[in-house]
C-alpha cells in the first residue's frame, strides 16, 4: 500500500464538521476545498437523447448547461463552485467524446473566472464500463482499456479532479443484496471491491500524477446505494443497508490508501467514515439530491461535507429555469447557511440539528453521523487486511445500532430487530481466516465472477 492509516484524523466528533478538512485540496481556478468553506458541486446530465451519432448536439447541450449553471452562480455571488461532468457509458466507451465535452466545459469555466471572478473546478467522473458484460473482465479487455484511456484524455483536456464510481464485486453484490446475504456483501464489497479498488486506483493515481490532475475519490454507489434505495422501497431491511454502508466505508478508503487525496465523490454516503480516517475533504449529497433518488439521510449527510452536491439532474425545463441551474441555486443557499455558521462559530449547533433530526428515524442515517463514523473508522484501522477490517466495520455498525436502540434514541420495528439479530449472527459465524472465507464464498458464487480478475 502507498499509505497506511493507523491513526484517525478525527477522534472527537466535535471536530468532524462541514467545510473543514485537515488536508484541503487546491485545484482549478483558485478553489480550495476543505479550507474553511463549503462549496456547491453541481452534477448535471443530458435530457433523454441519443449520444451515438449525435455528438455535435450533445456537446451543444453540455455547453448550454455549463453556461446556465455558472451564470446562476455568478448572479448569486457564489464564492466558488465545482462542476461534475459524469460520463454516460457512451462518453467513456468513446474516450475522445468525453474529452471534447471536458474541453468545452473548461473553456467556459475559464471565461467566467476571467470575466466574473468565479472560482471553480471541474470533476470528471469516468463511467465504469467494465460491468457491461458478466462476469466482467476487471483488469483487461476492451472496456478496461477504454476506461483508462478516458481518464487520460479527459485529464489532458482540462479535468481538475478525476473520479469514478467503480463496480468491483457488483456481479456478486447485486444478488447478495437482493437476497439479504450479508456474507455475500462482505465478500463482494469488502473483499472483491477493495481488491479491485487497489488495482484500479494505482492506475488512476498514475494518470493523475502524470497529467497534473487531482486523484479525487471513489464511491460505493454500486453496492451501498443500491441497498439504500431498495431499503427505502421496503424491499430489504434498513439495518441491512446500514451495515452494507459501513462495509462500503472500508472499501472506499482504499482509493486514499493508493494515493487519492479527495474530494471523495458525492454519492458515497460513507464519506464521513473516510474523512474521519484520512482528514481529506469529501463531497456529500442529501436533501438536495432528491431529484436523483430518495433516502433517509437528507440532512445528516451534510454534517461533515466540504462539497455539497445534488447528485445528478437532467437538463429539463422547470418554472425557475432549467433544472441544473435551479439546483445550483438550491445548493448555493444550503452552502451559504453552512458557511455563515462557520463564520459566526455556530456551525456545531447547525450540524447537530441536522444530525439529530435524521439519526432518530433511521439506522442508515445513524451510521454516517459524526460519532458513529468515527467509531466505524476506528474499527476499520484497528484491523489489517480487507476482509478483517470490513468485518470489523460491519460488526461495529451493528453495535452502534444496538446501542442507539438500548438508549431509546432509535426505534426499530420487530422486523428490523429480527434482521439485525440475523445479520450479527451471520457475521459472527465468519471464519477468522480470510482464505477460508474466500473458499466458502466461491463455492456459493462460483459462476458469478472470475477470481483471477481480482488477483485470486
């Protein structure tokens, strides 16, 4: 490993707050992330349209979105903004296309910096197209090569921050989540996902270092957000999603061990766990990303954020303008409130109000609150090896939920309590030896993945 985190950056929940990171990141046009202010990170995407064979219209659509967002931010006197250009699969599958949009975007950002004084940075999130085929090739093949080339081309075209929502282990994780198989999640997310992150982020960091860009971070969107959305629809228990999130924290840490410096990507609700360990800035999303999905974590998600995001919104017309510029305004006012509280020294009171309103209603909100994030972070760094520390994170999440129930700070239904018992029983049945665990899980999921693609 390039880095080994054996001590927490934050041991006291009082210090794990929004807008302040121990290791701020400066990039783009004069933007420092985590240096004392929270900035909006506006995520935008195309309306329903064909990308293939329609590149000129696609580029024009993106240029319009970018200009609308930056104009709204300039009028509102936003002190700085991050734009996130998330690739569609087609834009990664054709690396030069994504580079063209990146180049167009950066030109408009430079214009607004020079003429309006707007500080900004561009995050480019390359799509993980390796999951196109099942079982996927994770370390070789056409999709793998195109994905890395997309990073390289977008970095050369002006990206400031490189990120991805990697999908390692998803070929097993999808079934494991639907079946509420917590050991399958431990295997797919904690072990396979972490091993994939190690391989992939070594290459992303190499590209970033060679091109002078910032290796931002990853997210466990592929697994933990899938569980979160299914739990919100009552298809799986909330406690299952909460424990999955803790395991995702152990997995997302790997990017930082391999050289990422933040900001951690927005849809990784496990970000506070990562920040507690690394002290590096994180982007988060919550109530202002309801345009993309629902969750039980609308306010608590902002407790330790350094960037505040809307997740993703299509370029469609609303009464107040087109959706991306409208959500830029929503984010701007959210950030203004947090920044004013930092100026006046009332930030902990604001943060605690946002936390307390959510954690009493959901175990998923509970496990990402500052106090719980620090507990899970401590459990992770107390163990060596991806399997051992993912298991420790999962068991600590169970303990946190049980403690809250015992103190009557969280009320769970009988169904949720029964599932919590089942999850803990299964976790405690795990073999101590990682090799034995791998053999056990490969017997169950023998046809789902290619072990060699994870170095097994």
